[in-house]
C-alpha cells in the first residue's frame, strides 16, 4: 500500500494542477530526521503555492515524542491551515501529529493505538544524568497530555486514564472520543 500511495503522490507532484491543494506525506517512524524533513518541505513551499490550506497524509507506527511535540507546535504556529488525513495506522506519537490538523480525517480502515509514552534513556553510571533524563521525560509526558487534553476538551486525568488502558481505536471510536472530525471511504484529494 505504501509504495502504491508514494508513487501516486510522486506523480501528482511532477504535474501539479493549479486547483489542487498542496499536500505533505509522512509514513513510517517519527524521529528528528523525519520531522525536520517534513518541516523543511513545508517551509520550502512558497506562499503562492499554499493558498488556503494543505493536507498532511499520515501513516505511522509512532516514534520520538519530543519530535512529535515539536512538529505539533510548528503546525499550530503556522498561518496555513493544515488538515490531517490518517490511513493505515496512526500509533503512539503519530496521534499527536494527527491532532495538529484543523480537519482530522480518518480513512475507514485506519486504526489508532493509544498508550502511555515509553522512553529509552541514556545508559550512564552518573546519577545526575539519570535525574535530568527523568525530569525531561516528565516534562514531555506533561506537555503530551496537556496537548491531547486541550485538543479533545477533556481533563488530563481522563486522558491519562484512557492512555493507561492501552487502547486500539477504530475510526468510529476516534470520532466518539473527538480525535477525528470525519471518516472517509477514500483518500480526500481536495481541490480548491
């Protein structure tokens, strides 16, 4: 599915039509490199190219929470309205990227996986490094749950409860929870 969709987007990009919305594409792991590349491609677009809004297509198993928060903050600080479209799977930190969208559309067979953050810290013998790392992880956790709480208009305690249960959601479940704003049968290739 990934290769077919990727080729489709490459073909569209070669021959852009003036009435098509700009789009961006994120598939695979969320890490510093993937987020930096995505932000760079968004910044590279001229103001004339990005008219009223753009679509971001996401299918990801998640990844680095710090990078996901950075991308979320970038989108929310942008003047351009970004709509997110989830297909395949939206897991873990990718849910945060999906929540950055003004309109949040899930393809009908997409799944979402919610769980508490998991961290891999430095393997150091120095106690101060461990304490700094734990402090950083707590800050990331707090910011993560604050963003989700704000996006879904639910208390942080409720969000933590949902995430601690480790849920796999259908698009309909995500709609009920407020994560998605729409469920679609096909990828929306919008025209302005």
